[in-house]
C-alpha cells in the first residue's frame, strides 16, 4: 500500500508522526489528521460494510454526513461504536476497528444479502416472516436482530466523566467559516457578549480549503482573540435549537486524546441562552443517485477537495468528477494540481464558462454528459439521458449534486424551510425566534459573499440585543458570480442507485414505496428507512424527495423533506446526562444525626431523597435479628430514633387556626395551646393527601408536621390555597424541616429516661399527658417535647435545633443507659407501626379515602374543608369499598406477603382487596399485616385467604382490627 | 375472535415476495386507496391513527359494517401512532384496566395473521424494576391482581433481574435494584407497521381512508349526530366515532362537550443502531425511564411528560437531561452510545391516567381517547371495543368501566394514585 | 428549558417552577354543590393556543404565579401574582 | 475525585477548604451565621420596615435585592418576607430580639440551623457556578446587590453577590442539603483542576 500523502500542502503537522491502528494494523499519520484522512493517506480504501446488503464501502465524505466509514473507536470500557472516521481527530495511540462484518471486513458472509437484493426491497419484512406464527420470536427475529445493528456497545461502565455548563450571551454565532468569523467580530466589536461555536477542531470552515484567504482568516482570529467579550469554543457542536432561544451543544473536551487527563471531563454538555443567534452553519453537498454510487472510491466533491487541500492527501489516482454545478470545478482543479493521474470532469450542463480553464490544465471536460455507472475501477460516461457510453478508468468518482444550506437548527427553531428554485434546495424560512442565518447556511455561497453577509448579521444581531457601536474591518473580495445549477438527482441506468448508503435505500425502493401508496414524504421515509441512519440523511434526503416527486408527478417543493428534529449530530448519552448520573443523579439529604448513624454502624438506605438508618446491626446479627432486638427494646424498655425527616411547617398569624380548619378534615381552632392533635388532609377530589400531628404553640402559632414524603407537596398545597384561594386570610408559614432535628424516645421506660435528661418540664402523666406539648432543656440545650407515639408505646418526640442534635441525642442515650436504651431504625419503626395499625405510605397511596382508613368520622360536621364535597361522590362514599383491617395467619407458622390479595377461597379469581403492609410481629410471634378489604368492617374475625400467585402461596388469615397491639390505646396514655 | 374470511386478493407471503422480485417489484398494489369521500357513510371515524384505523378494521371484519370512512387531517399514522416507544403489555393492577389491556394483548398475539401484515409483534418481555420494599409490595399487588385474572406475571429477585438484563447497575446508591415484575408476554411491535397493517386490512374490506381531510365541525340535529364538516365538504354519517388522542378536547368542543382531559407532551428517543444489547423492555421506577431495542438495533427510550399543557410536538431539555441521567445511572454502559433522534407526541392526559371508550350525551357520537402515554399497546383492543360500542350502541364488558362519567361518580381508575393532576402522572 | 417571567424574580428557568395547570377555574364556594366542584377539579377547556395557568416558583419566591402561555408555540405573553389578574386579552 | 474526610454535624465542621490552580485562589468557606426569616403580617410591611430600620439599622431591600447594614444583611426572599443574616455570635438571640421588636407585625422564624451558608470566592467563581446554576451571573446581569433564590446543584439556594475584591458569592442552602451542595461545588471546581485541602476550622 503506497502513501497517498501529497508532498506538500494542508494543515497537518508533517513534522510530527503519530501511530494509530485500524483492524489490528498499525499506521501513521500527523497531528491535524482525522482518522479518515490518515486512512486515506495510508491507502485504505475499504472501511466498512453497509447495513442491509453488507456491501463494501469506502470513505465518502469529510464530515458528520459520513454514511460509511463508521468504526468502533477505542476498546474495552471506552469502546464507542458507530464513530465516524471523518469526525475523529487523530491522536497517538488511537485504536479503531471496522464493524458490522463477519468474519472480516474484506470477506463478509452477510454480503450474500446483496445477491437477493430485489427480494429485500423496501418494507419486505412487513410482507413475510409471519408463518408459522411461533417462528417470529424463535427464529426470524433473532436472525434479523443479529444481522442488524452496527457496532457493539461497551460492556462495562464508562470510566470517563461529563459535566454540564450553562452560558448566556447577547449573540451566539454557530459556525466559524467566513460568515461566522465576521458575525462574531462585528457583534463583539459592537460590545455584545458573544460566543462563537465551531464543531471542528480548527476555526475557519470553508476558509481552510482556500489558501488565498489564509492570511485574512488568521487576522480575523487574532482580532477576535483580542476581544474579552468574545468566547470561542472549538470542538463544540450545537445539536439542538429549543424554545426561548436556548441552544444545546456538546464540547468534545478530551476526545482527541487516548483518555482524558485526570479530573478532566471527556465531553461537556453546554447550553446557551442567547438574546440573538447567528446561524453560520454552512452547507452540505448532496449526492447523485447512480448505479454503483456506493462503491469504495465514490466520494463527494467537497470532501475530495478537503482531503487534498486541508490534509494533503490524494483521495484517488484517476478521477472522474461528476457535477451539476460550479463548485466541483475547484475539486477537479485541485486533483489536477495534485498530479496523481488523469482527471475527467463530467457536467450535466451543456455549457460552462469554466470549461476552458480546466481544459487548459489538462482536465478532460465532458459537458452535457452523465456518469451511468461506477464499479470502483471504471466509470461509464455517456451523453445525458443517452445509452451506451465510454468507459473511463477511474478509482475515484467525485460527486456533487449541489449544496443544501444547513437549515437544521433554523428549522428546529421553528422557521419552516423555504424552497429556493435557483439553488434547487431549501433555505431557512422566516425566523420565529431571535435568529438569522448567514453565508452558505443562508444560500449565499462563496467566501466573499458569506463574509459580507456574516458581518451584517453580526451587526444586526448585536443591535437587536442593544449594542449599536459600529466597526469596520476588511472583507475578502466577493468572487465571480456562479453559473446556475442544473437540478439533477438521478442517472437512470440499470443497477442499484443509492439515495441512503448506510441503510441501503435505492432509488427503486423510493419508487416502490410510492407504488405501494407510501407517497407522503414521511411515509416514504418510514417505509424505506431513508434518512433514518446515523448520517441522518444529510447526503441523500433531498435526492429521495426529488425521486419521489418525479414518481408523484409533482415538484420537489410540493413533496418537501421530513421534519428536522434534534439532534444535528448524534450525541453521547453520557454528555446529556452531564455530571448528574450515578451517585450524582439526584440530591441526597442527610439529617443532623447522619454522621452519628454512620459512626455507630447503622445500615443506611435511601428513602426518597433522604439517607436513613434502617437498623443498627451488631456483630453476628443476621436477617431480622437487629430489627427484632431494636423493636423488643422499645416494647419492653426504651429506644431512640431519628425522625428528623418529618416535614415541619411553622404556621403563624391571626387566621392560622381558620386556615388549618380548612386544610384538615378535623378541627384545629379548638385545640388548646400546649397541645397537639392528629389530623388528616384530603386532596380536593376527596382522596387522602397526608396526615400528621399539629401542635398549637400559641394562640396564633402552630407547628404542622407532615409525612416525610409529602413535606414539599403539603407546603405547596398550603401556599396555593393561602395565596390564590383565600388571599384574605392573614397567615404566614414556612418550612422549618431543616431547622429542627426530631428525636423519638419510645417505650415504657421513656418517661424515666427523659425525667433524668430533661430539665424544666414536669413529665408526669398528669402534668404532661398524651398529646401534650412542652419546653425544657436537655444537656443545657433548649428543646421542645411532644407526647406523641408512632410505635404504640408510651413515647415522646423531642425537637432540637439541628446544630445541637448530637448533644441532645447523646444525653438521652446516657440517661437511658440504665434501661438498656437502644437506637432503632426505620425497619423496627415500621414493624411497630404495622403492629399498632397506623396507616402509612402503603395505605396513604393516593387511592384511599378517610373512611377507607377508618377515619371517616374525623370529618367535622360543617365548614369549608378541602375535599369534602367530592369525597361525597357515590363511588367514594360506597360503604362496600375496601376498608383498612388487620390480618393474621390462622397457622402462625405461615408468612404473609405485601401485595397478596384477599380472596374468599384459594381457588377464587375474585379479589376482595389486598395486603398493604406486613411484618413479623414480636407481640404475636407470627406474621401480621394490614389490608384493605371490601366490607372489611363486617368481615372482622372471619377467615379468608391471602393469596400470592406470584409466590405460589395461599395463607388462610383471620380478619382483625388493624390495631394488633393495644387497641384501647392504654400504653400511650400510661 | 373469529375473523371473517380474508377477502384480500393481494396477500403477502414469502412466495409472493419472491415472485414479485423477478418482475422488478412492479406488481404490488397500494396498501390503501386514496378515495374521494362519498356523500355519506354508515360510520365515520375521525382520526386516522392506529385506534381509528383499527376501529374501522373491526367494524368491517367483526361487525360487517363496511360503509365506513376514516377521515384524517394529515397523512395517516403520523400522530402518536407513529411517534411512540412501541411497547405492548397488559401489566395493569386495577381490574378495569387489566381486563381491557389483556384483551388487547390477545389481539396482538394474532394480529399478523388477522391482518396478513407482519407488525413484528415481539414478545420478549416487559420488566418493571423496583427499588424498595414498598415498591416491591406495590408491584406484587399488581402482579397478583394480574395472575388472579389469568394474566401472566412473575416476580423476579435480584438474581432474576441480573440474568435477564446483565447490563443493569444493581447498586446505585439512591436506586438499588430490589427486583422486578416481569410480564413475559409483553414486548414491542413495529409502530408504523401496525398503522399500515390496519389501514390495508380495512381498505381491502371497503373502508375509505380519506387523508388530508380535517374535521372542522360535528353536525348535530335534535340531539343526534348527522355528520362532519370538512374543507372537502359535509360528509353525512349515521354514527361518528372520534379517536384523535392528543386533540380530543378540540373535537369535544366541536360537539359542545367539555372533558376531563389535558394535552401534554411526551418525548421519545432513539439511539444509533448497535448490536443486540437489550432483549426486552426494561422500565425503572427511578426517574421514570424505560428502554428497549428495536430489531434494527436502535435503543428506543422515553420517560416523563414535559409537564405542561402543550400541543406543540416540541420537546424540551429538562426532560432530556433528567432522562439521560437516569439512563446512564441505571445502565452505565450506555454512556458512550449516542442518541440519534428525539421527537415528541401530544398525549391525551385524563384525570386518573386511564382512557375512555364510550358513548356521549349526543346520540350516535362516540369518543375514544384519554390514552395518556399508553395508547400504542391498546391499539387493537381499543379499535375492537370502540367498534363494538359503535356497532351495538353499548359498550362491551371490556370497556364498560372506561367511561367519562366515572369521574362524576367518583369511580376513578387511578393506577398510581396521582390524582387529578395530569402533569404529574 | 423555558423561561418563565416571574413577576417578582424576573425571567427564570422553568425547572425552578412546578406546574399546576388551568388558572381560569376558580374554587367554588363551599356550598356550591358537587357539579361546581366537579368542574373545578376535572373539566378543562384545554385550549390549543393561549392558556392561563398556574406555575409555582418553588425554588424562588414560592409564589403561585399566573402565566399566559401559548400551548402551541410555547410563547409566554404575560404573568401576574397569585391574586392579580392577567391582562384582558392577548392577540 | 477523592472526597475529603467530613463529619456531618451542624453546622458543618467539615471540609471548609481552599484550592489552588495556577496561582489563582478559589475558596469555598462555610460561614457561621445567624439567620432569621421575617414575614410581615397582612398589611404590616411598612411597620416591619420601619422597626427594622430604626431598631436594627437594617434596610429592607426590594425583590431580587440584598442590602447590608451595620447590624446585618437583609435578603429579600418572597413578597413580604426577608431573611436577616447576622454574625454567628447572634444565633442564640437574634430571633428573640426580632420577635420582641416585631411583635404583632411579623412572623419571625429562626432558620440559623435550618440553613447553611457557603461563600464561594475567586476569579473562577463564575465558571464553577455556571456548571451548577442556570442564571446569568455575569457582572452586567447580576451586579453587586443582586440576590436570587434559584437552583444550584439541583437544590434550592439563596444566592447573592458579596462585596469583595474578587468575584464572591454567598450561597444559603437548606442545612440537610449542605453536604450535597458542598460536593457539587467541589466537583464543579475539580474539573477545572482545583483541589481542595480541608481547612483548619470554620470562618467566623
């Protein structure tokens, strides 16, 4: 394989040589190369296989529109399938491999698909694989799945990091060609905050292919760098244009290295909130459908020019350039300059004023002709629309079917693309958001025209953002006017003429779609999969539309192209996730006692956003051991538990009591100062919303507690009603959840424990009865005490400012030491609440009414209460609804399951309700549960079955009161 | 359900495919005709999406009503039928839903033969993961309810999850995997093929599919529907069925009705195609994220609503960021793959997240909507039940509970207990 | 990421807000009966176009603000405080 | 990134730290502060404003603003409601003094333990916050005196500019989220190459 690197030219650093590998072979290239240019320089022609027919494919483009040269980049946990060789910046140690071939790239057995090509026509799979029925999952589909797909995902977690970054600017300029540079400079010199984004690692876009403009490019860059209000981002692709002038982009921070530096992110997801946007995104060349236009050696004319001028690489020896417009003449000239072989230019236009200049350089110019086929070695050239023709030896077929302004971002912003018959392409339509297009993106081709338009766009954008200062700088001379393009889409000749190379969609497929009624452009796209590959149809989407238009007998304009949606280029999952994945996916909340729990061996688990101790295992304990030990300590003596996660809301004001009366189904205006009361609130639709204990601290001052999970929703609910429904009420409230740590001290010895610890409060039953609220000090720290119980035992909760939580907690532990006090976690708490029959999350599940939970009688007789009216609807007031009951197994050795259903007979398929919570009871020495059972109240003491077909279990149970422990509530009042 | 004899002359088969390939594929007929509307029909179905076309198919094939038109404002199948994540399942917990969706799943299981169209129904399983004991109990309640109704469901433990989906991160610090509820008969189908298959089958039985014909009014006389107004003129009908999920409120307004429905955006995404990685459908309780892999190799995934009323079909970045965060947290090997395309559909969100297929106070007018983000899997069942309801002027037992009146009666079918807050469902 | 113009805090990204739908429905007087409450909770005009709706600035000033937003274009035309009225009409 | 050793008592006594990167200092410091939320009763805002003015020399700022006086700083938090920040040695009694002075005209709620205060200072402070916050904090958009309640690192935060020779911000966050926010701040700084050394103790 001989080197195709030209002796001079290009922006690669020839002084340095770097090594890389492709399919296990080692090659060399230079900094400034892409993987594609380096492969071409090394004479690698075959780089991939197509999706359906597994046809051999070569490098077709020099950019993100590449359909063929997809590789698996890197290996191991960093393997990236489907990476476009044309987009990969060459670096020392780069590892790459071809994909979607077996056993090897050169000899792919799946290429047999290509022989049966006309059977595998568009949509063929909808018409077969149906018989026999069971064969689809077993035989056909696995084969299809294995054959489909492209590269392989890594099988290990990505070791690299990502982050998001949010920027704001007056003017965002996308693209750094002539239009982008002048736009950025004009806006920057006007004083606007400017961000200039370039997808490539070099700034300049099309300027990089124009040696004559190199000094002007350098001068522009130097002047931009001097402006402190202009930020330049390279390797940054803007992938989407969203509402309210927000654009999303990905910066490839370290993709040009084997791996990121320590602490460096691999990619950075960026958002730009721009007052004004200038889209200088250039244009993309489109292909011409002709037989063999996918053979290795086929390359877009602009890409060939890029390899010659930017990378100093000859894309072939003997070249045929096939065009319908002027731009490819430059490619022919550059090929001739490279002196690698013969150059033939075939132009479908009958006349061209540029022909003589080419002929003078030894280029064979064939006007009014077309290329009828290409096989990788020869091209057949004939009169346009003629027959037969002349074979010309060519290993390069360079195509230009014209240029499509890159209107994707403008289109995403809401501007409907407009057909421009002169360009035979869509250009961006009237802006909907604050954006404007400039240069080739706006259909203004040529460096001079683009520079001028860019400067105007930059000035206008800055002015629209409020920066009017004028500036002047030199622009390149406008070039000569181009000759009109001759719209031309397809050479009609026998053979496969591709419109979508990656998905193997041919012109014949488009016509078949039309014959079968899939004539709308979106139907044709879906039926043929045209434009749905990783190159997003950039090369051939419009060509497909033109072929469809011809079949329909309509104009291309009438047919249109499919809608542009994000993303302009595929985006890594990791980049969009940014920093917020894994342990950083969502915020973690820690109580004031978090570190105490960690130091004391708690098994911590997430509940919602909180980390909470589930239990505190001791050496040798397994399974339920620590839970039983902790719960027994509470039931027999005393335990201590961190309940800080309860929502706490401070409510004040002359109308505070009235407000609470409307929020809760029960009454708070009658609550005495220094007392607390359990309350239930409904949603307006009559379903239970939340419950908790509310204390009256003063006539006009309450402290509301909510369940942990509903702390935020309850506060919002209160704010909604106070601000919008009853704005006349004089009430002030705010969350104090984080201000107060809360500690439960529970068990028959809790009073004795606290009597030792608390100063300044008489804890006797008479002075501080059940539901009392008082203040005192523990270890010198002021605390508030509530005599409330979740466990069903004599119990207290102590509120202390977070900063002193550990001091107070430790003091209580010390005071309880004589009684063997133990800290208990969420599991023991849950065990005891099921024993006690308190409704919690599984019962307050958004489907139950107060009556369902046995609290129907709490509803006050009169007054405005949220949810009262709709709770009276027949479906909710139906006495037959499932009611909260307790269940216990008749055979006490049987286990119960949460989620089991209650049925009358084990064989019955009719559910009467379900088991909401279960636990092993330390009081009853068996499993117990809470369940919601139809007509539950009348079924008490009857025997039914709790069945869990998922576990193949059926347990006979007795329906009981939900209060498995102390139904008379004697203990809590002791 | 016994289908009537197949009247289709141009049946699809492997032999036919081979035969046509020798004649340059010139012998294929359009999958559906492009007829001009007649002056009147026995039944007009408004909405040429999956549900509307399925309704027409079952009206013709089950009830023998063939003088039917499906009128569609654009080309068929480009609403939610063409922009969903293709999941098929019946793993609902409330009997009113399970009954209906299981009927739908059974229709899916015979759909290819019924339609003579390969819709690529692929029963490779739907796995709902849970991340805590209480989520496990809720999943068990649902799974047991399914089993009691004769629907398949299994509870997988951590090992079972690992075996089915080895790529999952089992021990995320905030969302450890406790297990999953598996429905093996669940899976995916090729969404566009479902549209085209129903369209072709309905067309071959004589149904007129009239595209580019937007209904602008619903004409009524004396409490009875008489037809629809369109830019192509008035089209008379004895009965009109509306199946335009996403735009239900607009059509309801034309009929003078107000419904408990809001329109919301749901985004979906597809990655670049890769070799097989994810076999069935996996859904995560954390951050509401679901993913599957198409036969072509693309990873298809989605998550929560964008969270505000919208008819725009334009997705927004907050959901993207959250969803991709969830994706990478749950399947870390996804990180270096690339998202190829994103799109959004307009969901009919009801106040309890369940749909309706029912009569209305106007004689001869029927509504099918409120599919929230679960309409695709319902396609055959919805069409079948809607056809029954229209043909018999009364609901079938499968859709008897799926009424609009249930809200007035307080008999909501609220699977998740989210309440009348469509944006939060 | 939409920008919601908070009348107190200025334009803020949408993730600082929670949404609560239609702001034109008013909670009926407590004795208005079931139909009135049914309409308040369930019946929605659900317009394709301008929509007055509640947004709660939970990460900001914690006010339930009224926002007039176009459900087809996502353009926001006006906003007002919880007890204030939005302008009469938007073209 | 290896996490520094931390202990989650309140106030956070962990990882009060500084970093160095090419000579530019970036510091993240926890501030020991007294914080009290004052919310005027209906129609009593003028009384509250007057009392705070003459008794505490605190001027109540308008929405989106912060104002510093000799006795402390007042930060607007919502209509009719301000957060009063004073030195840490007033944590025990600031709320009581305000309550007494404002009796009947405002709800006074101590948040000294409910919020943690961080100060982020240095030339690159903007770049760190740009990774965590979606607001435009450029000098032109968010000059001295500006304050915003917003989202930083996925949690609600009160954020304002400090008067300092280098860019400096105060971040007030719910104390149960303090460790999370500190993680986020350090993580955002780390990708620019910043390393943090645990400092000796809390700043006064």
